């Protein structure tokens, strides 16, 4: 599948993630930036929580990773966190969390 198609699927999947504090999609809230897809199915993006101390940042970031990994064409997910007090810690948690296993 072409990278543009994977990016479209990724954007659609991310639009389904709702911030429970606002009731709005994280895409509509403009929390996701710089989505990039490589030919090998790696998706990278920047996640910018709505505030430096956003209480939902960990939950939303986990949802982002799970939603993208559930797409059959995505082989890896890299999330860079910006505008968050504990960005480095959140990134390390996301990297160390087990990926969903994919049956092909």
C-alpha cells in the first residue's frame, strides 16, 4: 500500500480518538502534527497535548499508539511528544510498552 493511503488511514483512525475532557477529536483539537509514513510502514508523528500538564496526555498517547498499531499496514509507531512537562518520560513509556501482536 502506498504511503499516502496509509497516512489517510492513520488520519481517519486518529480522528476517532476523543479527548474525554473536551469531547472533541484529537485531530480537530490539532494535537497531532507532522505525520510521516515510510515505505516500510513506519508511522511517526508529533503529539502536542493541550497543556504542559495535560491530565489526559498519557491516556491519549497510549490510545494513539494502539489505534495506529491496529492498522494492518503499520509496522511501527514513533510518537514524539512536545509541549508537555513530562515529555521525555511519556516517550520512554510509549517506547517500552509492548506492541500489539499482528496476525497476518
